[in-house]
C-alpha cells in the first residue's frame, strides 16, 4: 500500500461488482434478483481531502456497495461535501433525502432500512439516535468520530451523538416512535490503532451506551488503524468488515 493515497487504496474484500446507477448526487448499488430488497444508506467519511475525487468513486465505498448488494441489499451512497461545521446541516438533509429516495424505490422494502456511517460522518448519527423513525432497523458506525474535535468552531449540539444517546428513546422533538419503542440496533466497529483524537469520542460513546443499557454490538479490530478497511489488508480486517455487515443485516 506504500505510496498509494487513501482514496485509491483497494477495499480489503473483493465482492463481485454490483450494477451501479447514478441518480444525480446519489449512486445506487443494485443487487441481483427481483423482490423488495432491504436497503442501506452508506454515509461516507467527511470532510474528505479537498483534492480527493468524488467519494462514490473510491474503491473503498464502491466495495461496500458491492458487498451489501452481494447480500441482497440495495445500497445508496450520496455524495457529501463538508468544508465547515455549517455544512453539516446540508449533509444531514442529503442523507435523509437518500433514505427517502430508497424508501420510494419500488425495488425496496420501505420498512427495512439501515444507515452505515464512516469516520467524520459519525457526527450525523445524532439525528437518528434522537428520533429514530420506525422504518430504521439498524445503524452501523465504522471508526466514527462521535464528538466534535477540540479546537473546532462551535458545532450545533444536534451533531453531538454522545448527547443524543443520553436521551431516553423518543425524547426528541417529533419522534416517529411511540413511547417506550425500541431503538434501532447499533453496530460499532472500533479500530485498535485508532487516531488519538478520535478514540476518546468512541470511548465516551460506549460508556454512555453501557450506562444507559443501550444495546451496542461492538466489532473490534485490535490491529486495525483508522481506515483499516482500505489500509490493512489482513484476515482480521476482512473478518471485521464481514461481521459488521452481517450484524447490521441480521
């Protein structure tokens, strides 16, 4: 992998390529076969390096689209750009719109959707933890940033997933679930060699989940670094990616 920039690094797995449809700023990775498929929105890491190409074209995210399609899941990957904390509002709306686009697709079972967040996109988790709609069955987060970093400009509390996790389910304004309804399953993938600025946010998040008794399925990658699914081509990495996918889908 030496000398390869991250966005050109190959995915750690080699699933058969899926049919990809580009609808404006959203790519759909379409599984074979008829019927109404479960669906997942893959929320790629933000902010990306300014010089990087569209994340939908990175081998990493095309790999995840193919990996989910291989399991019979129709996957949406929206293009997201963040240059300042204010852009998080726009990106959050785009993720929600991608979910609604999937739900309206006749190939999709509108009541079986999941969301999978990566890296800095973890800040967008707050909305879905605070007010999870009834159709949201599962949420995954892989090496996520779960709190704004020190030194950042002020970030709306909406984008503080740790605070959202500390609310009773349904406590958010306009929650679509009834009182006492279950939260969606949370699948958290932790890299053992996580970046020092990201690791404490994951530790704090898991501590709150344990304190509140919120079910958290943790997938540990002890020797993995942030971005292990493109950087660390090991059996451990491959097992972790498969386990995260299968746990989310289950």
